[in-house]
């Protein structure tokens, strides 16, 4: 049970990191789009 919890938290951390990266990428795309228009 404890190991499963650890695995879950690890995957959650990975997901959160991925979300952060995705947000940064989205912001970059939005800026590019705005400057293009």
C-alpha cells in the first residue's frame, strides 16, 4: 500500500511538471500568435 502511494505521488508529480511545461508552451504560442496578428 505504501509503495503504491509512493508510485501515485511520483506520477502525480510528473503530471504536474508536464502541466507546467504545457502552460509555458501555451503562453509562448499565444505570444507568437499575438505578435503575428
